[in-house]
C-alpha cells in the first residue's frame, strides 16, 4: 500500500512538472491581469449602481419628509375643523408614511454600508492589479534581458584562430 501511494505521488509530481514546463508564465500572468481588470470593471459598475440607488433613496427620503410636513399641516386643519373621520384617515396615512420613511432610512444605511465595502474592495483590487502589472513588467524585462545577454556571450564571437 505504501509503495502504491509513493508511486502515485511520483506520477503526480511528474505530471505537474510537465504541465509547469508547458505553461508559459508570462502568458498566464497576462491572462490573470485581464481577468483582474474585468473583475475591477464589474466592481466599478456595482459601485455606480449603488451610488445611483443612494441618490434615488435620498431623493425619496426628501419627498417623504415633505409629505410628512404636509400631512402635519392637514392634521392641524382637520383637528381645528373637528372632522374626526378625516383626522383618522390622515393619522393613518401619516403613520404609514412614517413607516415608509423608516424603511427608506434603513435601506439608505444598508446601501451606504454596502457602498463603503464595495469601494474598499475596488481599492484592494486596484492595488493587487498594480502589483500584478509590476510583476508582469519585471518578468517581461527579465525575459528580454536574458535574450539580450545571450548575444554578448564570448562563445558567439569568432576569433582570429
């Protein structure tokens, strides 16, 4: 049993070594950079949507606050007029509007929290992307340097002999 395990590990290591030789690190790194750029673009789109939702919720909150002020004035008038039926309906409507205002405030809070997290994620993705780009530049520079160094070697120079 131990011999079989060792043989399978040896075979797996040989397969991985062959795959490592077949894969070109520069091409894989460029692909990883493209994928990171796509993920960053998607995150930026998500942030744009969240910002748009935050603006919409702020506008809705402003309209609800204006409606609550208007309902307060109507309640004052209905109390002064002594119309109990109208007062009940206005109180019910004001309570419903206050519940809606609380719900919108909760959504605004959740949206701003999500927006902050998304912005932090974008910042981290951007930093990681910059690191990967620097690695790609170093890899391509070292590859070009290695090729250029071969031309200056003395074994290629033809002597007088």
